[in-house]
C-alpha cells in the first residue's frame, strides 16, 4: 500500500476512504496547515510520500521551475469536487505503481507522465 500526503484541499472523507483501503494517509491540515506549495512538496519528498492534490501548481513547480519532486504526484482534475469520486479515482490510480510519475486523474481516465529527475 502507498504512503500518501494529502494536500489541504483534499476532502477528509477521501482521506478516510484511502485509509480504509489500507493506505498510510497523512492529511497536511493535521501536520502543517497553511504550508506553501514548495514546503508541501518538500514534506512529501522528505517523508517518501506520494503527494495527492487538486492543485495544478505542483506540476508547474516540478516541470517548469525545477523543484525536486516527491515520490509521485496524483493530481485530480475534477469540478465540482466530489469526495467519493475522488477517492475512487485515487484507488484506481494506486492499483498500479505510481513511483516516479505525475498522474492526472479525471472522470475520463488517468494520464501518467514521468516526473523529471530532482534538481532542487
């Protein structure tokens, strides 16, 4: 099972569903509320956790600005946010290895892209 760091924008019910499925889940709101995006990536990277977020800025930070990535990033593109659907998409994404990947999760499916080598 995966070690996950859920961004503050992730619903608590999605966190509960992932933990119930056996994943090791830490919600950022519990450990570092209000952390900026670079600090969030650093926390995920330093703890070896997969970052789970609704925030597209993390892709910009690792691909455009050279921020060293965490183990993986699962980015949900879903409007409006639906916690149950988000949890289902995340479980689908985590059914296959995600290490070293940026995974975009949408209602239409999953897209996987390799993360750049850490430069930060």
